[in-house]
C-alpha cells in the first residue's frame, strides 16, 4: 500500500497534537484543571488512534492470502482448507511477536488438541479471567488454524481463544494502520459478537469474495443486514472478488464481472477483481508484472486514499473543532475576562463578594441535587415501558422461530447410504440457521423498535430537564458575574445540552471522542445505537448460555435416527420439528431472564446520562471555586504577583488567539 497519503495524514495528526499540547499548557497556567484534563485525553486519543481495516468474508475465499498480499509478506497461515477460527489483529511492532487472548468465560466444551502451553497457562488461573500470553510468531498456526479433520463451525464454537495480536515491523503498519482478520461470517453468536464489537471500531471493511462461488445469499445478507446498518457503504466498503484469474476463460470472467457489478453496485463503488496469490508472489519475487495483474496495488491506492482523506478528515476535524470550542468559548470568552476583572478588583471586595456568594453556591448544589433526583426518578420510571417492549418481543420469538424453520430449505439431504452422518449434518445446519436467524432478528429489533423507544425516552428526558438545567446555568453565571464583576460571560447562546455534555461527558465516559461529539450535537441518537449494540452482546451470550449447540445437535440427531429413516423427507421434517421445539422451549423457559438482561443493559446506559448531567454541574461549580480561590491566593501575595498574573493573562490571551487562528487554517486546509 502506498504510504505517501498516510504519511501526510500522520503529519497533520502530529500538527494537531502539537496545537493541543500547547493549548493544554496554557489552560494549566489559567488553573483550568478540567479543561487541561480533557485536552490531555484528547491528545492521547489522537496520538493512539489508528486506521482499522477489517477483512471479512466466508471461509475458503482467501482472506488470509489477501492480507498477506496487502502486507507483502507471508504473515498469516493460508491453506486450501478453512483456517482462521479466531480474530487476528495485525499491528506495528519493532520486533515480530504474537500475543494470545482468551475468551471469558471459556466455552463449556473445548476441542482436543489445544497446545499444552495454552492449557498450562489456563490451568494456572483456574480456567477463569485468563490474562494474555506472549508466544513466538511461528507458533501462531497452533492457535488460529482449525484442527485437522475438525469442522470449522465446531472449532469456532469450542475454541477458548478470543484473538491473536500479531506485531510486525512493516512500514504500512508503522504509518498508523491495523488490519483485522476475522473468522467466517455468522459462525456462532460468540464469534459474531466479537466481530460486531470490531465493526464498531473499524474505519473500512474489505469484503473478500471468491470468483469461483460468487455472491452467496449469506454474503449479501450480511452486507445488507449488518454492514450497511453499521454505516459501511459506498465509500467505506471495499469488495474484492478474489481468485478471478482461476476462472476458466475470458468469457467466464466477463460473465462473473457483469454479475458481480450488478450484485454489489447498490452497496459500494469499490469493486475489484483480484488474485491475492499473484499479489503475494509479486511482492515476494519483486515481480511488478504479477503485482499489476493481481490488482493489489490498485486496491491499496484506493484504500489509502479513502483512509487518509475521507476518513482521515473526520478523525482530525472533529477534535480540532472541539479544541476551538475550548479555546474560544471556555478560555477567551469566559475564563480570561473573569480572571482579568477579578485581578483588577480590590482584594477585600473580592473576598467579601465570594463570602456573600456562598449561600448562592449552596443553592446551586441544592438545584443540582434536585435535578439529579428528578433524573433518577425519570430513569426508574422507564423500566415498565422497556419491560413491556422486551416481553412482547421475547413472547413472540418462539412463534417466529417455528415459521423460520418451517420455511427453511436445508441444503443437506438425508440419504439411505449415510443416514447417521447426514442427520447430524442436517441438524447442525438447522441449529446454525436458527442461531444466526435469532441473533440477526434480535439485533434488528434492538436497532429498530427498541432504539426508537430509547430515542423517544431520551427526548422526553431532555424536555423534562431542559428548563431546570437552563435555570441552573443561568444562576451559576450570575454568581460568577456577581463575584468577578465581569459582564463578558458568553454562555447565553450555548444550547443547554451541549453545555452539559461538553462539561460532563469527557471524564465520565472515558472516551473524549464521545464528549467531542456530544459538545457538537448534544445527546444524540448515537446513545441509543450504543445501547442496541451492547444489548446484542448481553442477549446473544445469554441465549448461548442455555442453548449449548453441541449438546443440542447430538441429542436431536440421536432422536431423529432413533425415530427411523425410511423416507428422507420424514427425517427432515422430524429434525425441523425437534430443532424448532428445542429452541422455542429454551427461549420460553428463559424469556424472563432475557427480559431482565434487556432492562439491566438499558438502565446501565441511562445511568450514564444521569452521571453526565451530575458531573457537568459539579465540574462547573468546582471550576468556578478553583478559579476564585486561585486568584485570591495570587492577590494575597502582593501587587507584584498581581502584575505578573495580569501580564501572564495578556500573553496567554495572545497565544490562545494565535492557536485558534492556526486551527482555523488547519481545518480549512484539511477540508478544502
């Protein structure tokens, strides 16, 4: 992949970090502790931010070979049989190494042949909360490759490993790119959930198809139902039709190309016909002709262009705008005028004003307690509505399962020659189908009706609190004016929820990117989407907990075989009835547990809103008091210190204005 564009992005990233660092030092001089902390978090986030490329596709489509071609080295194992059973993260490291991470909790049943080193490590921690373990790179195959002769679905279910981090000294990775190699699509809810969590962080998706079996219904359904709903589309989805060179004739190539273009055009403008093997050989043999024939350089250039420009602009523009808000609104328009006025006030008068304002500050604390109490009451009153929605969904789910199973046409047919094998395979197919269908339907409910419900409740909460919050901030600003005598406080035009999230979001959530978004948009629909994604994990893992697929497959297959196999259709009908009955029974038995999981997950997130609201008021009161006490302390040291602080204010003001101008130029050049 060409690095020029990525290096340009890295230079811009470094420039923005420098402006943030300079601003952070200035606000520290102004005793703006909260702002300094927020800016430092912002700088840390930007400095550690990377472009995450997720490579997806079905087994046997050549994902690992494609990644090796992209990297130009044989890093991942790639065989003609399904291999990748877990997530592989490929990152930059000065020296090659691998770090193995474990699932928590571990699967109830694990496959035979887990490497002894891993077993010993797991036993050392009593098979619970197992920390990662480092290993040599050449041992990675023992963990990511599916055991010989084992079905890839079974391996995925029974693997105790969550992911492998692979560190490699490649320039592409050094320039801020991470590549994630995912397992096959929709293998089971645990692996699906791991994939979903990565989707939430990914900047681009490379979806690898095979030209030899182009565009299965499952692949297109995944793009339509999952990737599109998670925001991946025309610009950020890259579709690679691999093994195009293996088609038997030019006529066949044209047929597949026409079919693929029509199939994928609704989803992306990035469609490439490639040979990953030729690309890898071209790199290893330094053969430019092979490289060009492989289309790998074309894909690399398009990907680098998207990351460095389209995606990179978003990564840098959002924090740059948040930084401008801090400089202009928090410092130039508020803190500096207040400090200047306070320093020019007689010390005894300032102390008297501060002392006289303490009852008003106590009232602010009371207002804050009342608002938090009202928020808690509102949140507790949400439970019945969320409960009704969840009960209605999970009560209807068994009926949906029966319809899905009845309408499903299995690919596996039971023959008279291998009845036991065929029934087990049929049952496995039916169980996998129902698992994936249930998982998909739950996510659809969460992202649709449930998200709409949450959005409505958030809007109601905002409406019910907005007046009280506005009154609080107006009172707070009046106290500041009364003490400092400043008339330059510019807060009246700031929407109350932007002020709440800007002050209360960063330190609470632990992700300054969320606070920056909130400072621009207030509490938005992203909150509801976040709940839906999180609940997908809670519910999916809960269902897997009482529906052990290995046990179900064995029991049902035995029952079908015992019932006789005179007619293939009868065996299929019997298997369908028993799979349907088993799933419906378990869902019904555990429906209240699923309802409680839904309620608890939603309430945990609404509690975050309460904490943001509470924290925002605490921060503003605390910062006001810190500022005043700092100024009084300075003034008590005499006229010389007062003059020094006044001069420092003037210098800080000049430097902050210059920083704001630099940011204006930075954003203009970034977005032009």
